[in-house]
């Protein structure tokens, strides 16, 4: 099995999966990190796919997405591919079964090639790493002191800044402006992981969904979280804990189908909202927005006797 590392977790993947040409982006996360927990991903017998699918679909659907449904099979979770013709053609037919805490996953998949008229050749559907497997790993994080965010993460002078907001709000734009004007390093464009380790909040690059292909196997202590809002002029203010929690409730990727995971995640979000400064940045996409944000973070760090970015 091949080992990959993210957010101080280890993901062990069967060679048959990790060697797929659709999984090459995992290679950037093969550098060994200290790992507090291990997830395993096995490739199941394709002959069992139809029976696993029939078994799962008899059980209640607890969550549905545009790519898969999650069924509660009582002793496990089953992520079942959506069966519309286009989804099956592009992503293949699959069932991902997970033990209740997501530490062990088995992927049953049938990948029949399809003919792509646009390029006039046969294509093999990809493994569903960016959808079902990612969702299972992220749900497992929430049961192990971690949370994935709909956000962008940068590093400046050894400390991390997280930009949060809905799609189209300018997270990647602000991150790139920090790279251009503040000399920052762009760690990941979407879905960084956060963990509280030894009393400190750490932000991590993750092996999936890096917007614009930006995702590094890198970790950095978090200094501030910035909720973005587009506006005709730049302004910034510190959020209360209650306001910060509202931001997190909208931007943390939460396994709403799993009561046990949610029971662990909610107090963890409360700790983050209490321990790390949150700001709302009304902004234009310009250099001045980065300068205002950096100066504000520095002033807060200085007044609270924290190291500054």
C-alpha cells in the first residue's frame, strides 16, 4: 500500500488505486509527516459491486449530492454513485463503504470506458477521490480534532492567514494579492484543513480541491481568519465570537448526516472562534486591501502579545 499524508493524518491506499493516472495529484502528499491517525482505502472485488449497491440502496439516504448519495447501513456508511447516465459515464459506477468512524474504507468500482466525441477517443472514468473519498476523509477528520474549510490558506513569515467566504467572494484573489504584494506563499486555494495540536491551531494544505491546482503538503500556525465581503472601499473589523461562529457554520465542511461527528465538531468550532482572531474584510481586489489586513493583524498580535505575521 502507498502512504500519503495530510493534516497529520496518514492515508494508506491500495497500489491499484494509487497508481491510477487519475490519482497523480496525491503524489505531492507522499512526504512523510508525523501522523496521529490513519485512514485506509482498499479496492474491493468488482464482482461484489452490484450486491453492495443493492444492499446500500435498501437503507435510508441520509445525504445527497450531485455526485453520490450517502446511505446509513447501521454498521457502516455507504457512498453510492448517482446513477444518472452522465454521472456513470464520466465517474463510473461505485460504492464506497466506510466503518462508522471512517478509518477504514473500501471502494467497489466498475470503470467501463466511454467514447468522448469531442476528442474522438475512449476514456476511462476516474476514481472518485475528489468526491466520495474526500468527503469520507473529511468526515473522519471531524472525529479526530480537525475540520476542513471552504477557504484559501496563505503563509507569511511563518504564520498562516485564512480567507473564508462563499464561492466567488474573492478568496483566491486575495490570496494571490498577498503573494504579489506581501511576499506570501499560497498553500491551497480551497478546502484547507485546520487542527488544534498541542494547544495551537495549525492550517494544512490538503491533497484535493486546490483551486487553480494550488495545493501544497505544508503546515503553518494560524494567526487570523478573514471573512471576505466585496465592497466599493476597503474596511476591516474584528468579529465577536458569535459572529465568528456564524461564519464557521457557513464555511466549515460539516458531515450533517452524522450526529456523532457533529457532536465533536461543534465545540471544536467554538474553540477556534474563541482562540483565533476573526475579521470581516470589506474589500476591493487591490494592494491596499492586503496592507490594511496585514496592519490590522499586526496591531492585534502586538496588543495581545502574539508573534506577528
